[in-house]
């Protein structure tokens, strides 16, 4: 595995990569399994190792949270072995009956194992592996149809019928490295600092807070390295000015003479199927209210996927419109926030204040 793949596995807390590599954090002096639930370290402080011995030789000690030195449980080992088998044979037939027979587990037990550790059904995992194989083949095959069948899909309609869940773009666009995806961006000033808005022809795909335009533009380029990123001609328009006025009013809790339904603006949400489920649930949380990560997991029907739900919140690229700031730790602590805990606290306080004012107005009437 390359460093980029390892880092993606760490960001996803991918348990299927446990035992394949370990990562160390130079600032804390510990090494962990990819699935470790500890707070994500900055990329520049992370190193990857093929063996635990290599991490120890580098002066690192085992993490007390994920205990990488402990032997894997027999059941989890079976699950990991099964996942590696599917990865090695993406084009083979992998029904639940065949997989459970191979693992010597009941179909019910195997299904529960996948949902518990991977937050995916066996069928969804097999499909995910085939999508990964499809991505590799799209880069090398001259024929898109050949790439689809070589990856193990029985029909091209399976891929073309569910593009958003699979690739986020057409196979042809993906094969060209996303060069057919155009993102226009604009900057604005808000009460919470500089903001950048990025949009495709489908809708807003990016809304980030930062300290400088240069920093924000670099972040956008890192998120979409192969897209065509250009300044928006609408930045100087009256429409954009009105939109920023409405956004600032929302961020400060003030009333605005500009009536724009921000919640109804189209969004171009790109992520895994699980992330999208989390993000859609976040959009149902009323302003002025907060929930815990466990309540998010329960809300999407995966009560054991608390860590995965927290990871999905951390992966959100569209601030405010996907309100991950409304999620707190189970202890009531703020927890992390991609754009800074101070902004998270400010957003929550503003929304709570507005909610109270509305209730008071309703009582007075």
C-alpha cells in the first residue's frame, strides 16, 4: 500500500486494514492500528510501518486505546481474512451463503459482523471492492465497458444507474481524472471569518471557513485535485451579494431584509453511501438543538457505528448547510470541529439564541 492509501484508511478507521500496516504519530510517540478511534493526527505528523517491530524500532510505543500489540480475536480474524479474500477475487461470486460457508459462520452472524465492524452489509462491501477495482481499470482500459465487466459487475446499468453512490461522476469523467468536473469558487467575509464557496453545475459542493483566501484555495485544490477550478464570475454580482447578506444574517442570528431560502439551495454532496446517510440526518436536526454522536448513529439505523458517524461529521466539506456543528460528544463537551471549536460554539450559541427569541415572540403574540 502507498502512503496515500494508508492515510485514507486511517481517516476512514478501516478495520479491514488492521494487520496490514500500522501508523505512528510523532507528536505523541505512539503507534496505532488503522481502525484506532483516537483523535485524528495531522498528516505531517503521521508515519506508516509494515510491521509493529518497525514502529517500535522508531522509538514508538503501542497506543493504549486500540492496543495494536494485542492478538486479534478469532472472529475478527475470520472477518479480516474474508475481506482480503474478496479483495483478491473481486470478479468471483460472493453471495452471503458462500461467504458464510467460507468463514464457517452462520449467515446471520456474518451479516452482523460486517455491520458491526464495517458499518456495511456483506453485499455492500463486495460492491465497494468492485468499485475500487473499477477505478483501477478505468485508468488503464481503453474500453469503459470492458473495465466495468472486468471489475466484476454483471451489467453496466448497475454502475450507470447509481453513479453518485459509486463514483460521484460518470466513468468517463473519472477515467480522465475528474477533468470534466468544473468547480467555480467565490470568497466572502462573514462574522466567523473568511469563507469560500465552491459549486458545480449540480449545486454547492464546498463551503469552508479559513483565515486567508490562499489557505482556502489550497484546501479546495487538495479536496478536488483533478477538477477544473476557476473563480466564479458571479462574485461581483448583486445575486451573490444578496446571498452573502442572507448567509451573514444566519451566522449572526440577525434578521435580514433579503429573503433567500438558504436551506433550499441545491447541494452537490459527494461522499460514500454511509457518509451521505449521516449528512442527510444532520440536515434534519432543527436549529437550536444539538445531538450526540450516538444519537446520530441511532438516527441512521446503525446504533453501533458511533465512531464512523463521528468520522463522517469530520469529513463534511459543506459547513453550515450540513450542520455538523450541532453534534456534541455524549458527555456534552463540544468535541472537534473542522473549522475550529470557537466557530462551533458561536454557531450553537447563535442558533439557540434565535430559537429562544422565536419562542418568546410566539408567546407574546
